[in-house]
């Protein structure tokens, strides 16, 4: 998609991450009242796309980081320009959330003008669903700003399925749920601005719930999806690989041929960066890699941070099958509790 400005690109992220309307039919407010609030929030995001100057004083030429490694693009100020816009949209949603809780919030001129365009002029008489979504048990700014009305509905699965490849994504999700994996909505993860991530994890691996993400401190098998607005392909999901690759690479010979090919393709080959021994003062610590043999060739594969390499911005049925096969293999190593 082509964007007329950087700010319009940022606004598309809110539209991408906004679910279809699914009400909570057991709520103390009616379905029609929930839909009215949904239309207000949806209208804000559409205004952000159609009229971004309502949110910021000036626009920037469209740009985006080609990859998630921002420092290789040579434009360190770009992320700040992006965040100025998302901060403005987020600030309005935060003000609305606090108003719904009854706080004495004074809107700035921009915020008041935006709400006025949507027919909200009397802040002393807010729509019932607005107040309910601000005050119900477990209410938070993320569920409020994404209109996640029903606590039991898998909104995030639907959102990321549409962005990544619905049929194949659902294939993985359905397999995991059938095998005892659990869904977790996680609102903030390490090294990401995404405030609505999805993790589906196997709880037998660890008593604590997952932290979210697929790169750092992974303790459960599963998958995790997130949306990074600053990059050219913002939706991404990754395979959650507990405790690094060492255990599974040491069992390489017990994998079938399909997994051999998959693991050799996806796992980073050691390039002697020496990150794994940078704190070693003895000079005797071995490199953190594991040797495997595949089709007559030997590979030294890195044990560290496999999530960086086992991640994708789209999914098809072939990839879904391989992820299911890899999850099945890793779960053979789950700790006995």
C-alpha cells in the first residue's frame, strides 16, 4: 500500500490491529451500546488515516525501516517522528479511558476537535459502553482502545490470522489448543512498542506464564505474534523455543528428514562473532554452537536466540506443518513436573 505521509502509515497500524465487532452478550450494557462505542473508536482510527493533521501539526514524507534492525537504516530520527504521531493517538485514547473512569481530564484543543467530529461534545454524559469499558473488572487501556469487549473471545487470534495468513495460522492455533496449549494476550513485551501481542504456549514447560515475544527468556514452546509499526512488514510471528537451541541440536539425529532440512535452513550458522564468549576471562570457554551433519556437510549452528531466525511475516500450510512438527519434537523434552 502507498501512503501519502509517514503519519498515514502509522494510522494504518491502528486499523490493522482493530478487530471486527464482537460484543459481550453477557455485559451490563447492550450490544447496540457496545457497537456505538466501537464505532467511535473505529472512527478515531479512520480519522487518523484520512486526516492525520488533526493529530499532529505537520506531516512527514512517508518512510519505513526495511527491517526490524533500525540502526542499519541510517535514519535514527525516523522512529521519533513515528512516535510523535502514535503518542498523539495514544494520548487521546488514554484521556478517553480516564474520562470513562470519572477522572477530571481536560482535553487539549486537538483532542476536543477530534471527538467533536465524531459527535462527542458533552463529556459529562459519556456513552454507557465507554464507561463500562473503562471500569469493568480487568479494564486497561489496551482492551479499551481495541474494543476487546468479551474477555473469552480470541480477538488477537483473529487479528493476527488476517495479517499473517488466516487458514494456515488457524491450522497451527487449532493444533496447539487441541494439544493443551493456552492463549495469552500480553500487553507489553521486551524490546517492542506493540501493546497487543498474542502468545500461545504449552504450560507444562514452566509454572510461570510466558512473558511474551519469541526472542528473549523463552520458557515455553509455542508461538508468539506481534505488530511492530516501524517496519515494512509490521506483523510477525515466531516459534517459541525454550532455553535456546542446544538441547534440540544435540538431538538432531533423532529428527526426521523434514525437520533436518527445516532446522538447518532456519538456525543461524556460527559466524565466529564471539558474542557467546565475550565475558570469558579464561579464554577456555567453548563457542556456543553445536555441530550437526546434513547431506554430507557439517554445520556449526548457533545455540543462542533462535527466535530471531525462526520468525516470519507470512504463513502458508507448508510452514504450518513444519512448525507443528517442530513443536511436537520440542515437547518431547518438556520437564517432568
